[in-house]
């Protein structure tokens, strides 16, 4: 982390030396820092802020590059095809999903293959047989509307998730293979065949039969479908072997096999600079948001400040004594940055100014300008008029201003509440949608 900070400081120094770049000439950031930290060196504060921002961007960039490079190296080492063979995972490591690309010079097929481990056991599932049979009929049909018109491949699963039964299938392999795929693309007339299912679970065993009226296929078999079936059959027949031999030809032509690789490593390399820039920009937005929060805080503190000034002036204090008394009370209460109130910080700065030789009227006018709000400009004008002309009704004017300020504070609090309600609208709509899904989905499932 220290190295990143030094690198960020070096880059900032080069940009500052050449007098170019958005970091050294960012007037918006400088203005926001000047508002938030009126008593500090703004140049040094801006430099520290920009170096921190650069450090975050550099850290994210290097992390993205490092992570992307690791992924690229890892993906490059995941080559499992060796001498036209796929190596299985050893026992206990589970199945592996492999994306394959088959080329024979004219056609290309993308195939997803689930390569099981060399030896495996099937987990038992628990449910009732009646529901299982109804679910099994739906699964077996696949895209077909009914068993009376079978034009798409059937789906013959070994088991169904959520049920404890294992299924063994027996078909008429002249028309439907062991996986449920239709053998013939075209038939001169429909053929009725019987598909037998042997359903077992420990000592439980039942035989079920499905009468299917097989007709011509709705769509011809593609290269991808045929190669997928061939690979599945080869994979099942050779699960005890360490390697899986891939087919070498299709349609009388040689197949060139390639393994499809993920490009997530390159994606991280491309995204790293964009993430760095976005994070740097978000730092500027966070800074400006603090300025907006400062203005809201000062508006909320205005009625209390005016009321206290009116009370102290009505008790016979001068403007200077009342001002210093409020600042003294604030300094005694402030214990941390969390207890910082911006208007009293501005008052504290004003106190330092007139103690260092600045005229009180000029210091209070500067206070009004730094607060950047119309209400504080009005307060500064009233106080300066009292200092210059010695008006006797200042306490009365401040009491009237306090009443008006408290009414405005009520309106501001109401607006803030409405804004918070608007922000909660999207989460509430999201929760409503979730509740509707929870209620509606089970209803449709049970129909």
C-alpha cells in the first residue's frame, strides 16, 4: 500500500510539474474542499485528496490486471485434450463440465460435455411414487404434446431431482435409441412402440410402460446433436478408463477438436482501467455530496443559531460577546469529527479573523459569503448593520427571523422526509414483486 501511495504521489507530481491533467486543474474539487475545510491549506488538502484518489485507482487497476492475468494463465493450463483424449477427474473430485469445439473443415459444432468422474454414486431422493410418475410422464414427453404424436426426441432420465427413484429404460431401438432420440428422420407411416421403465428404490420396484405413436421427425438431426449423442455414448461406455477418446470423423471427414476457453481474464484486463476511472470519479462525487450535506446541515442549524443570538443579545451582550460565547460552547462540546457542525466552524474561523486584526464587520461579511446560503447572508447583514449604525432593535429582528427560520426548518424536514420516501419506493416495489411471486408461483404449480 505504501508503494501505491508513493507511485500515486510521483504521478501527481509529474502532472503538477507539467501543469496538465484533470487532477491538478480540478477547480470543482478545489472549490468543494475550500467549502468543507475553510481553515486548512486548500492546496495541500487538494494534493492529499487527489493522491488518495489516484492510489485507489492504481490499486484497482493493478488488482484487475493481476486477477485477469491469473485467470488467463489458469485457462491456458486447463487444456484437457491430449492426443484426442479427455482426462477424467479422479474419484471423489466430481464431474467436470467441458466446452468442446468440433471442426471438420466445412462445419463447426459447439458441444457441452459433462465428463463424470471415474467412479461415482447416485444420491437418494425422497418423495412419493404417484407424484413421481406424473412428473416422469411430463419429463419423458419433452417437446411432444402427447404420446399419441411423437415427432421430437423423448427424454429418458435416469432419475428426477427431488425423488428417490432410479429408472432403467428399455426401448425399441429400431425407432428410439436408449436416450430417447428418434432414429428415423422420416417414416412412411406412424409406428406404435412401447417404452418400458423399470423404477426402483431400495427394495421397491415397479414396471411402467408408455405407448408411443412415433412419426416423422419435426426437424432433421444436426451435426451438433449427432456428435453430442456419440460423445455421451462413448463417455458412458468408457467411464472406467482414464481417458476419453473423441470421434475422429463425421460425415466421412476428419474432425479437428478444440476446447473452448473462457475469456474472463481478458475481460478483467479490459475492465481494470475503466473501473479505476469510475472509482476516481466517484471520489469527486462523494466530495460534492458532502458539500450538499453541509448545506442541509447549515440550514437545519440556522434557526437554533439565530435563536441563541437573539437570546444573548436580549440579555445585554454585545454582538462580539454573544458570538464568542456560542463559539466557546461549541468548542467545549465538540469531541470528534462526527460532532462537527459546519456553521460553528465558520463562526470559529470568523473569531480567529477578528482576533488577528480583521475588522469585525468585514469578518462577519466574510462569514456570510463562506456559508453560501441566503439566510446566513441576511444574518450577516443584520449583524453588520448593528455594528456600523448601532441599531437597538437587533434582538427583536433576530427573534422574528428565528420564528421564520423555524417554519422554514419544518418545511425542509418535510422535504427531506419525502425524499427519503422516494428512495424507499424501489425497494418497496421489489419486495412487493417478491411477495407476489411467493404467492402466485405455488398456485400455478399446484394447478
